[in-house]
């Protein structure tokens, strides 16, 4: 008799099933992981392995690894592109992080050797923006500074930031082919991408420094 009653037991409606599912998931201690499993595997992995965020205040704090170098960004450019470079420097220095930018014509010491200034700028900067334009490709000093940056940190992700302006993809320097570049087709968008890349590198730098001190 009990087996017959079990077979004829009415099935719950779809609304009751949904309610039961919601109640069971909310009472389960692993509800957060259940919600994450509904997303793609890559998203779940990224969320589970992402370290604690580093805020702007952490980057700007007096004991931050950021202050181990004199500049946050060194702008490598041709003199014919000075106008757009000055706009970029003004944008970066006006950000909440107050980035310290090295601008050759502004920050080089009068009377010093060009080669010495270029090498010092590379060594004393965390990131290097390469504004690759037709003028850059013709300027031997730009290529020299590019090679110095690659020799300083050939495998450091985010330190060398190539930015293409008015240059065909086929003319992209062979030395930088293993690095993604930023296109300056839209100036405001490219400025923001440069800023985000520098922030990301400084955050990783601060995070690595903090981990090494633990």
C-alpha cells in the first residue's frame, strides 16, 4: 500500500521547485560557490585566485615600492611628437596617483650627455612608454632608448608599453613583436589604457614587495 501511494504522490509545481531550490541554496554554507559555478570556468578561476586589491592609497603610501625609483613613467618619443607627448604627460600627472613622468626636454639636466640622460631615465623609471610614430622610427636616439629598456627588463610584463600612432602594423619594430601595443586611433582611450597599464604594474610591484616582507 505505501509503495502504491508513493507512485501516485503528486509532483510539486514548477514554482514550488524553484522556491525549494532557492531555500536550499540560501541555507547552504557553500552558496557563494554555487553562484560562482553558474559562471564560466575561467571567470570562476579568476575570482578564486585573485589576490586582495591594492588601492591608490597603498600605491601612494610612504613605504610603497613605488618610491624605489625616481619616476613612474619614462616617455620615449621623437621631438616631432612633442605636442601629443605633453598632452599625455599632463594627463598622467593629473591622475589621482599623480604619476611622476620623465620628459626628456623638460627633465634632462642641461649640459649632460644625451646618452647618459637616456640611460638614467630608463634605469630610474618603473615603466617606459614607447610612442612609436614615423618620427620615432627615424630617430636613432629613440631606438637606442628602446633597446636600453628591453635590456633593462626584457621579460617584465607591463614595463615596456608600446603605443602606435600613424604607423602601419607591418612597420611595428621587430624588437617589440612579442609585446601587445596600444593604438592611438582614439587619443582619450589610448591615454586611459596607458594609465591603467601603469597602475596595474605598480599594484603588482607593491603586492610583490608586500609578499616579500611577510
